[in-house]
């Protein structure tokens, strides 16, 4: 359960009608990255998103307030924490800076905030709130996920899948997860006909690789597990991944996420050059996780009371602090949880299943009354008869 900081308490007098935001985003923000030099103004904020427009953006546009908030909330419920600032900062430009870019809380270039910054050459940009308006902002959030999830910086796969291949399945999953069926169908049909020239000509990344994995091995769960495996096993220099993946490692980590050897699928989608076989075998030796299904999610941990804030859905297993971090959970940061029928969760105050403990076999919307607000450091998830 997170409390209101003194700076925010000063900024927001205690009026019954005043919102209690997790933090106050600045009213204006002067860009100082790339060719951007605009002073943008905050037009909306809540606990999850702060929206900024430059002076040319039509102030009657309000769809980003709800849509981007929904996308970011879904992202944090699926992939866990992205730093201590809960808000995503979304900047919009009209008649300039066509395209978009992201930045993460690791990057001082954008003042250590999770940011999406999008622009358009059109003088009537962002008025529809449909189609590409939605796609481009969701695409940029995909880059925040690959570049900053699980408390680790950089994307080891970026050199292989490039700017948009991961974003294609991410966008589809977000639309599915938000119940935006027409957008999910629109995006699916668009992606089916998308081809690329890497790693070989006429490659269908979405159709032949990501969508089969997504459909057959767990949807959002398999996407999230890939990043958890990277955070657990892949070499790091401090908070940064130490290097990029090679193709054998890439197939190995996705096989681990899916719980099945994906070599056959990879061969069909991408081909299988001789060097990939050598890399694949070496990856299995270097990162010795098995290709076994983790089973269904047995519990979901939440940052805040009433199952709010970021979340982490976990299958049966033993999770010390390092493993919890790899699943997107910060130390001493859990305040509520859900427990699936037939399972029990034992919470521990210290690492490696030591210290005070508390067992839950059902949902609990607040651990505060147990004296367990922001106490959890390790947990064991098992069948209730285990």
C-alpha cells in the first residue's frame, strides 16, 4: 500500500474532490533529446499516465487519456514493474517529428522516465483515435517492455528482430487483453500479409513464429516468461544485459518460455543454417533450463491494495528474491494477492524462504491487516496439499 509523499501532499490540498495521484507530473516539460526542442504541456494525468501536447496539438483530443492508460495498466499487470514511477509519460506532436520513439526509466536522456514520444507531419494529427493512432503508441510501449522489463536494461534480441517484430505480437496481445476485438482482428489481418527480408527473404515473423507461439503456448503468459527467463539467466553488466543474443540462444530462450523445443518451428519460419545448430546446442549448455510447461498460474501478486498497481502471475514454484525480481516484483513491494483454487502461497519476510511467514489459500485484497504491507521477499507457491 503506497502512501502519498510530502511533495504531492503539498501540491494537492486535501479536498474531497481532489485526485490522489501516485506522483505529480510537471505541468510543462521542455524536450532536450534528438532534434526535439519543444516545451510541451500536461493536458491529463492519473495514477498511470501523464499526457503532454505540444502547442500545435488540438486540445479537443482526449482519447489518449483512456487508451494509453489502459495499455500501460495492462502492460504492468502482465510484465510487472517498470521502475518506481508508476506513470507512463506520453508526448504528442502535430505537424512535426513524424514517427515515434520510446525511452525508459533507465535513460537519463528523457529524465529517467518511461516515455513514448510520437509525432505526425499532418496538421490534423491524432483526431481520429483509431487505426494507426492506436497502433503507433502501443508500438512504442512494446519497446519499453523489451528494453526495461524485470529491472534489466536493453533488449538482447533487438539485433535479431529489429524495430518492429516484437512489437507486432505485443500490439496484438494488448488489443486482445483489452477486449478490443475489432482492433485485434484488424491488426491480425494486417500482420498476416507482412513479410521481411531477415533472417531470410520472405520471412513471416508474425504468421510463422510469434503467433504460433502465442496461440499454442500461453498467450501473454509465454511472452512474459521469455523476459523472465532472460532476466534470470542471461549475462549482465550491472543492470544492463551484457550482449545481444545469437540465433541459437534466441530459439533456446523462446523454447524455454514455450516449454517445448521450438527448433522445428524456427526451421520452418527462418531456416536453420549450420551455425544456428552449433549456437543452439551451446545455448542449452550455457543456460540449462528445461523445456517444460510451468503449468497454469497459481497466484498473482499485486503492488497495491485491492489488486492494484503492477502485478506478477506465477505458476507453482519457489521464488527467492532474485527469482521474484526476474518476474517483475520488487523487494518489499506486495500488498495484495489472488490465489487460484487448489493452491496455497507461503509468503516470507526474508530471502530464501526465511524469517516470518504467512500462508494464503484464497484471495486477499489487503495484506495490511495481517501486518504484511510491503514485507514479501520470497514465496513458495504449491498445490494446497503440497
